[in-house]
């Protein structure tokens, strides 16, 4: 499929605004817009061939985000990356991401496993525990839900005081998580 964008589609000011909101350089904007257009194409293809338009706005947003994850981000995005695309509050983006992943867990299984593996593989040993850098509240929630569900006696992972995305994980919890999320 070939999709082209003419620079005249945006005024220079609009182009700069779009680049800023999407967090991309002007030189890569056309590639970024192609990925977004590709996600939109797949969204409409699914709508036409499979199940029509979703019944509610929240379902429409979840469907759109699912296509953006698959065709634009190609990974689980951070909540802040969703905000400029949906113009929602931070808490609404968090809810949208959580609901989209939960609803499409099997569809995103490979993407989620890759993200989880990269987090667990990058764990750093510190005294009697491990430090994990996790920038997604969704992943933290998944880890803690798995602990609660299968090993409620283990300590949940917790945000390290004074940090924004560094979590402490007890050694026995780390062993459990590595068994629950083996390399695939």
C-alpha cells in the first residue's frame, strides 16, 4: 500500500505543532503519518469487513488504540504517548490503555511478553532485592495482579522512594516473576 503526504497539507506552524505533539523530528513526520494512516486503514478495514463501527465512544477509542499499538507504536506505549492522539486526561489515557490491553490481551501477547522480558532482563541486583525500571503503570499492575493471584504471600513490587519509574522487587518475587514470564 502506498500513502503519500504532501508538505502543503500542513502549514509550517501546524507541521511544527504536530511534530511536537507526536514527539518526532520534522524529517520523520511523513513516516510517522504513514504509520498512523496505516493504523486508520486497518481500523476501517476491520470495521467494514468484520463488525462495523463500535457501539460506544469508549469501544471506538479502544479499537483505535488497538490498531495504533499494532501499526504505529508496534509496542505498548506509555500513557503520555497516547494523550496527544486522543486529547484525553492522563487518568483517562491510563484507563484507555488498561482496558485496550485487557480486552486484546491475546492479540498483544507477543508485544507484552517482549516488554516484560526486557524489564526483567534489565533488573539490577541491589542488596537483598532487585531494581526494575518500569515506565508503564500497566506493567506494574500486571506484575502485582499476578503476585496477588498466584502468590499472595510474596511482596508486591513497589516504587522506590524519590524515583519516577524505578521499582524494588524482593528476590523471591523476582524468582516468581521470571517463572511466570519465561523467555518465549
